[in-house]
């Protein structure tokens, strides 16, 4: 029997999976919307903020490394980087090791923004939503999502291992 979304008369495992899929999609949309609102208040787009966070976490990265880490095309990443460099938020530097390679660093303006905002910038919308739950439910939700993330990492590691064989 083929599963049809919303049809609970079929395989209960698939109905449960579909319910989870829809819930994750709803949660994702909520967080993206909240993050977009926060990012736009500071004059950035969501893709720009992703680039900023990655460069802050991995100063000295190249555009190619950045594109791979963010799963964006190199041309898209390069365009975002160009705009952020023009705004004085990122700096391009060459190293003595390889004068051809250009590495990205947070500019002073970005460092002060990140110090001011800290972890709260990305975490606040999540914390606001979790605050609406009682302590036991909040703990269960955090644990369940963590377990799913760990399992996803296992699956990805297995897939990566099979791809290299």
C-alpha cells in the first residue's frame, strides 16, 4: 500500500515520519523567519550572516572553503564576500605561505558586532520558543533533537565512508 500524506490508515511508521517531517519543516520556517528579522535589523541578509558566522568561526578561510562549508556555489559565495568586503565587514588578505591564495578575516567592525551580539544573536529565537515550554518538555525536546542530529551525523559518516570505497 502506498502512503499518502495525512492518511493515517496506512503504515503508522510512515505516518509518524510524515508528522515529524512536517513539524521539522514548521520549526525550520519559524527559526528562519525569526533569524531573518534579526539579521535585517542589522542591515544583513540571511546568506550574508551565514558567511559572517562561518568566517568568524574559521578566520583565514578561503572563498572555496567557505562555499563548501556553507554548501553554496562559489560564485554566490564570492558575490556575498565582495559585498561584505565593500561594506568593510570582511577583509581579504594574502598569506606569506601562498601569495596567490586570498584568505578572509573579520574586519574590526565585524568583530565588534560579534562581540556585542555574542551567541545570543542566533540562540535568542530558540531560547524564546523553549521558554514557552515547561522544564520537562523543554528537556525532552532538546534531547530528542540532539539524538536526531547525532543519528544524522552517523548516517552522513557512513555515506561518506561508502563514497570513498
